[in-house]
């Protein structure tokens, strides 16, 4: 600290973004202005490092385009023309529109939110109290992680896995469907440490990502075929006797049935299904089995890439079976990590108060899936669907840019009879369709407390500066809306501090030390968890074992054993479609954006340049495309025009459109979600962003 400047303060904060790393941050404030932001050097996961994006958080916070006042739409929907109004006017307009809808059937009102901030307070606490009390439709929050989450839980029981901090001790690390250099940087730092200590790294990814480039081996499977690769690994482990028989006998269920199932998944069949050489299947399985057999820790980091196809749930379920077969869970540094989310004893019911919902037999609760918002905004009232959506309140999300099959989403948002309110920092693609826009505070301007899905720390966020302009925290906006609606339950008067204080269950041994007033001072606290969570079984499944056979899956109408569910759209599974649209397209995150957050930060957009499509030189040559050409990417759902980049990072037959661009900041006003579909995964009702066929042609002119 700079001691000769007396009015300088260091504030403990948390990175709010939808990322597994949830960094502990230190914000320097001078004369009421934040002047520096850095990673907390003492936090074991953050280790003093922030990613490039969040290093620019001050540029984002003080951005000249910040929304600073409530606004009312004056142009057409989508046009983005607004005029300033007062808070009083905004709240009156909103409640006057909501009251008559609620009097008829409150289910015609829909909240739409995701993880723009992952904070407990500014996420689903006061907001959900409001929507529960109102009796609004419920939102099925599936857009990111529910396919893998459900698949993992069938096998393991809960989203609990290997502690990130242990990975540096692993001797073999499989990075399966993830690109941690871009999307989980602090985990990658642990992997680098493991590598220095002699670990072998394998990336399983159709695309030679920044991460795959730096691993010892890269297995470039066809998108959506990971479940088959996992079956092939299991086949070889059984065939070659690379198994931990004691662990299997004591802590797993259904090994005999599994053995029978995987017998059919020979390396030959797997190689053909995954589009890889047979020796790669053997290599991967032998590496995994023999390293474990030597008593060395083998760890898998399974991420989101594998979940975004039809069989995404099954893929994660199959991968989650592997550690138990070789006894990898015996080591703190062995096992698998999908998400650490269920390690946190979060008091969701206390925060969200589902008990406030009116019990009306005429209007039973109705749930709408956020991943099919395109179709659902266009539905009329019907017995099956329930009431047409008449009002939409969006916060912490940018659906017009991120939801699949964008043309339909935009059509729904453009409905003249839909009343839309958006709480935002910036005038995003979604804001352009709002009737009323409400300015929200950023992480530097409000208090919050954070769990995470990548490590085991609870992290506190103290406000560093006063709200800019007339911005208010989400929590305060919903408090005021509740008051205007006449909701007088005392829970609507609770402060942000009171919300944060009840966020975690200190009666649970894992969070026994949780005390908000102390955490605010200290910044972060680690959960009390055993170093090797399943060393002696204790899986939170119905049987208490790792379930190779899942009775719950059978009851849900799924195959109770590991299986392979092909993509909806691939050359093998949909040959007719593939004759029109022969290339598979994936649209994973661009390193310097966070979903669509930061796309409007100029310094980061300068780094990423313009929207582009990576295409293999052979696929390009057949189409007369050269590097730098503008190409038209299209399928039955839509199209976009982007710049072609020729390289062999994308395997032949695959194109890669790094995402997620703001539509209005792309030269043609479109992004990759014009091409994605609203079909859902086998489990968890999640989107299939990476299960898409397209055709590419040279465009006549620039976009
Ligand atoms: N910089 C940055 N960080 C982020 C985000 C961001 O937008 N930018 N987003 C955050 C969010 S919300 C999430 S959910 C995570 C996502 O981050 P990750 O878990 O890393 O997942 P994805 O980025 O979806 O995909 C990662 C890799 O999976 C590959 N992949 C695509 N399809 C398949 C497949 O079928 N099989 C296999 N094996 N691999 C496949 C892609 O090529 C990509 O390299 O990152 C978070 N962190
Ligand atoms: N094609 C394609 N589409 C995808 C994906 C992909 O890989 N490819 N990834 C999918 C995934 S994994 C995810 S998680 C979703 C992400 O989709 P979203 O959750 O919609 O994420 P963002 O696009 O980052 O939008 C979050 C918005 O919240 C706002 N925000 C942040 N903090 C606050 C706050 O405190 N208050 C308010 N009111 N607003 C705030 C930000 O300004 C930002 O505009 O996108 C999905 N869509
Ligand atoms: Mo996500």
C-alpha cells in the first residue's frame, strides 16, 4: 500500500463472473475511485493472478457506455432507442403492467436470468423471493451445465470431485472437453505445476485449442462422441485387467453388467465412431490404466465441451465411471472434477423462499426452459403450455445473443404484446428489445458472497465504490418492486448483509466456520472437506456406491448402463442433412470474452479482432476459400458472415466459430447462435450448442 497517500484503501472483493475460478481480488480505491484491481496473492487458487479480461474490470466499470439511469423505449423493439426516466416512473410503469397480469394469471410473467454475476445476493435471492411471491413462471436454468450435472449425479451422486488444488500432484491429467487456458486459467496453473513435476497431459477435444496445443497428447474426437471413447477406455481396462478389483468390489455397483456392456466397444468400433486412429484409443486407455496400476494418481478434468451434444449427459456419466474402475479415488490427486458446486451447503430455500408462492389449484406451477426461450416466447396459451408469456424480466443474462436459434429468440423478444424489463450494465442485444431498462450496479458497487464451481472457497465481495449514476443493485431493485407490489413479508426488507449472512449453512460441518461479518474482513474461507472425498466410497448415490448401473436412470426411461447416444446432427447420424450441410460447427468461448460479457470492452475486442471461422485448409480449398475471405456460414436455421481463417487447428470436417459475439458488434449483426438449435440433451434438458451441421461458402462481398 502507498502509505503517503492517506485516502487510499484496499477493498477485498470477488470476481463475479461465470467461470470456475471465482478469484479473490484486491481493489485499490483512491478518492472514492477504484484505481487498481489485482488478484489476492494469498488466496491459494487466485495466487495473485487475474485473467486479462478481469484485469480490465476498471475499464468495464467506468466505461462511457454504462447504463446510469432508468430508460423507456421510444423506438421499435430491437432498434435500441430510449429516453431517460426517473426511478419512480420506471417502477410505477413496471408494477402497473405487472399487476393486471398477475391478477389474471401470474404465470404469464417470466424471469430470465443466469450467471452474469454468480453472487448469491445479486443472483437468485431477493429476485427469486419476488418471483416466488408473485407466483410467476419458474425458469429451468439449463443453459450451461445441467446435462453433465445430471449425468455426473447418476454415477457419483452429487457435483463433488477432486479438489483443484490437488491436481498439481497428479501424474496423468486428462483434460476432457475443456480449454482451461481460456476458461479455467487458475486450474491450468495447477496443471502446469503437475507438468513440471513430470505429469503427462492429454487433451481430448475436436479442436486444437490453446490448451490442446500445450498437452503431450491430443485426441481429436468428432464432436459429441466422447461417450464412445469412454466406453472404449473401459473396454481396454477390462480386457487388459487394468482394474482395482478391491475398490470395485467395495465401492461400486453393477460391475458385471458394465463388463458385459463394454465388451462390444472394441477399440476398432470406438475409433470409427470417434473418427480417430485406433492406436489413440489404446494409448489413452493404457496410459490411464497403467499409471493407476503403478499406484500413481490419475485425474480427469471434464468440462463443458462434452456436454453440448445430444448425448452430453451420458458422456459425462461414462467418464465419471473411469476413476472407480482403476481406484483413482484412493488418492487426493486422483478422480474426476466436473464441478465443485454441490460441495457448498448453500441455503437456497432460505434465500429464494419457494414457500412464498401462492397455492392456487387453478394455476399450478409452470416451468419454462431457458434453452427453448425462442419457441416458448412464440407460443399461444394452451392447456399443455399454460398462459402465453406476457411479461419478461431479464437480469444477469443476455438471451438475445446467447440462447440457441437466435432468429426465433429475436422474433419472440420483438413481440409488440410482450412487456420486457431488462436490468443491465450496458445496452446489450437484449436491452435493445426492452420496454423499460434498469441500470444495475457492478461488482465494485455492491456487496455479495460467492460459492464457485471450480474450487472450495467461499469468497466475499465488499463494495469498493459508490454506485455510478443512478444504478442500483439487483437486490435493491427487487426490494423496491416488491414494496410497490404490496408484498409485506419481512423477508423483503432484509439488507444485502442479512442475505449474505444466511447464504451458507453453518450447521453443516463443511461451512461450520461461515460467519459473514468475519468473512467480509478476511475475504475468503475454505470449506472443510476430506482431501480424497471418495477414498472409502461414501458416494452420495442411493446405493452409497459409484453406480455403473443406475436404477434411477432406468426409472427415468434411460439406459441404466453406460451407452453411446450419437449427435442429432453428424455425418454418421444424419446423412441426409449432412449432404446439405456437411461441416460440424462448434462455438466455444473466446479467451478474452466471458460469454458475451466484455465484448464491448474495446481493448479486449481489439485483441480478438473480428468474428471469424476457423476452417481446415482442405475444406476451404474444395470451396475456393482462401484465408481472410468473408464466408457465409449457413444451415436450415440461419446464417452468419464472418472472416475465414485457414488452419489445421480445426480437424477436417469441423469448423470453429469462437464466441460469443454481441450481434450488433459483428459486421453482419449476427453471431453463431443463428445456427445453433433448440434441441435438448439426453439428460438435464440442456442445449446442444456444439451439435450443429453447417455449410460454408465464399460470400460475394464483405459482410
Ligand atoms: N475466457 C472465458 N472463460 C470462460 C468462459 C468464456 O466465455 N470465456 N465461459 C465460462 C463458462 S459459462 C463456461 S460454461 C466454461 C466453459 O469452458 P469449458 O469447460 O472450457 O468448455 P467449452 O469452452 O464449452 O469447450 C471447451 C473445449 O471443448 C471442446 N469441445 C467442443 N465440443 C466437444 C466435444 O464434443 N467433445 C470434446 N471432448 N470437446 C469438445 C472445444 O473445442 C473447446 O476447446 O468456461 C467459463 N470460462
Ligand atoms: N453458441 C454458443 N452459445 C452459448 C455458449 C457457447 O459456448 N456457444 N455458452 C453457453 C453458456 S455455457 C452460458 S453459461 C451462457 C451464458 O449466457 P449469459 O448468462 O446470458 O452470460 P453473458 O452473455 O455473459 O451475459 C450476462 C449479462 O449479465 C450482466 N450482468 C453482470 N452482472 C450483473 C449484475 O450484477 N446485475 C445485472 N442486472 N446484470 C449483470 C452482464 O452485463 C451481461 O450482459 O451462454 C450460452 N450460449
Ligand atoms: Mo456456462
